C-alpha cells in the first residue's frame, strides 16, 4: 500500500534509539522527510547518518523536552533545517517500574508527568498551530496499555500514560474540522534493548533459559499475558504509526489504539 507520505515532513521525539528510531526508519522508507529528535548528539547524528546512507531525507534536532528551553531548541532546529512539520509523533518518555504507592514520592510523580506528558504538550504548542493554519496534519502520542488497564504498581507511570491518551482525545476535539487528526497508540511490551536486558535478568533468576528467544514466552506468561503469547517488535509499532501519519488515515481521529497482543 502506498501511504502517500512523499512530500510530508515528520518529527519524531525520542528517535535516537528504541521505538522512536524504528519509527523514523519506517517513515523515511515510506518517503517522508524526517526529523530525528534526541538528547544525545552523537546517537542522534548516527541515526541521521544511517537514514541518509539508505537514501532517506533526515535531519536531527537536539533538546531536552522536559524544559521549555530544550523544546525551543528543537523548534529552532526544525525551522532552520527545512520545511514545516506535517506529522508530530510524541514518543519521548521514560518508565520506572521500580516504584510503588509507598515509594513513589511527589517529586517522582512530577518528574514522570513532566517528561511523559508535558514534553508532548510543549511540542504540540510549538508545531500544531502551523498544521492548523495549513489545513493538514497528524499528531500521534505513543502511550502505554497500563493507561487503559491500570495496575497497582508504578502508579506514577500508569497515571502519566492515561494522561497521554486523554490529551490525544482532547486535542482531537480541539482540532475538529481543521484537517489535523490526533490519535494515540496504547503500546504493550516491545522488544527493545532495555527490555531484552530485563528479560535476560528475569530468565537467570527464574531458570527460564539463556537467550531472549527461550525466555520471552515464559516472561510474557508470568508478567504480562496476552493472546499472541509474545512481545511486540518495534517494526509493528512503526507500521501503525506510518498508517496514522498518512493521508489514508484521515477518517481516524480521537482514537486510542491498543497495540498489545490482546492483553
């Protein structure tokens, strides 16, 4: 399917590794011009260079989105490097599953809300007005399944995930009849380098095996059962983002799409 992304420009936050990196690779392969955002200049440049080597149109933007100054730096880098942004993918964020109700301090709540929610708001405020003026745009939040199906642990991350999904729906109402859509993906577990490390550690503790392939089905069954019986692959998330970013998804807005193997 031709997603008709040629001529569109996409900014993906947190794109120097993990899901974000795979998202910019797929968008570039579909013909979009991509802006790779990251905080680490070397890692971000490495992704940009590899995309260009593969024939893609890519630039980098460095900034800490947890601050207004960092968000301004990203906006300025985007403005200096090319055309306006048509697609905003708010992927940047972090999770901390080590804290619970008794251990997550108010400061921890504030930090995770700022990084996971307010950082996306900063990007929306800087790039969506231009989309509205031009009459076309796509805004996509990468959230988590725990925002839809809360658990008792890590409540600060659960609440932030729910907020990311809710802001996508609220933004869709705000942007009605403008040609700009707003959606979220409620992602389940995906095989990224940090997740692989956690699985290997769990496998050693429980005697489930020595490789990710051996450990994965046992870890999924123990910690996050789903109907597929495995974790997702970054490409599966990136493909859904590419569809949501495309003109073919013009009738889809205000949705929070589960991508969790049927958890």
